[in-house]
């Protein structure tokens, strides 16, 4: 019985699949019709088929990947430190004693207070008249920022005041003022004063001879003392003679009086005693000091 039911069920299912429009298979015979038009089916086995129509071969599409540039944040380039030029000040082209031209727009400054060791090229004496020139040559180089003043640099000074020894006991006097300096073939204005002369310190820029006043006082006292000693010797000689013994005290009294006068009056008498001379030979060592800034064109 079960077998009959199974067969019946298969038949019903087959009918439904073939008869139902839902499950019907529609065959596309258009391809067969196209083949029949172009080809004889009876000669397919004996004849070779015509070549298939050529179709354009698909072009190979080469996909080029865009180059991806990796943006690497590199470190900023090292910047070399910039060396700043020294601030060069303008030169006063109307400065006296200079040979600067209009092309000299910048200069190196030699600071005020700079000292130089020099040797004199001329005799420095109180015989020099006001306005006389004296030249000096530097003995050692002087180093400044951006420039070196070499040994052998020539400085020129002018005598601004001088006098011979005076009867008031005052010594001779020479006052020098540095006015120019020669550097690389040019002459520049340079205001300076003398601070040492022949290894002796100079004050207020006055090279002075020794003041002889107190020496004059001592000389006056010494003169009175010597005169007194002579009168004492004379008195002793007179005392040895019977006749001269009577007047022997007189020379001693005169000598004592003269000694007292010289001793008491020596401050007054020494006023007329002249002071020492100023005479410094050529080749002596000097020291000068700049009183103003000096500008050298390079």
C-alpha cells in the first residue's frame, strides 16, 4: 500500500512540474536559428567551420599605482650663525690734523684711556718754544678690538707751554700735547697727554724740573755755618798772638751774627734760588694716555 502511495505521489509531483506554467522551462532557440542560417547541419562533420569573426582583444589595462611620497617631516636646516660686523662709527671728516677723504665712511675706534709706550725721537727740553713739534715711536704693539696698533707707530706732540727755571725756585717746564698718530700711511687726530717721562710719573701733563726752594734754604744755612767756622778759625789764630788776643773775639762775633742772619733769612733769600732744568735726551722712554677716542679708517 505504501508503495502505491509513493508512486502516486511521484506522478502527481511530475505532473505539477511539467504542467504548471510557473515551473515550465522556456528554451531560447534563437541561437539555434542563427546557426541554421549560417551553417548546414548535415555538413558540420565533413566541412570545417568558418573562422570565427575577429573581435578586438581586450586591452590590458595597466593600473599604475600613484607614487605615494612619504612626507617625512625633516628637521629644519641648520642655520649657520651670522657674524655681525662691528658697529663702525662715522668719521668726522673735518677733524683737524687728518688726511681722510670722502671715501672714508667708517672707522675703528681706539678707546679713550688707551696707553702707549713710546721712545722720544727728539730732545725734550725747557728750551723748546711753544708750538714746537716732538715725535715719538711706539715700542710695543697695542691690541684693540678688530685692530692692532703695531710697534713703530709714530705719534706727534706739540709743546703747548714751556719756561726756563725761575728765580722763585720753580724749575723748568715743558708741557706736551699728543695731537696726531700715523697709521698705515695716514695721519689721524689723536688727543693725549704724557703720563711718564724717563720712567718718572708726570702729573697734570707738566714735565717739570726740580723745585729748588728748600734746597736754597739749606744752602743759605750752610753758607752761614761755613762763614761762622772761618771766623772761629781766625779768632783762634789771633789768640795765639799777644797783640791779636785783644781783637780775637771780634771775628767770632761777626761770624755768629752772619750765621744767625743766614739761618733766619734763608726762607726769604731762597726765593731767588733757581730751580732745576728739564733736559730729557732723545731715545728716552715715555708713556702717553689718550684723552679722547681715536678713529682709524681701515
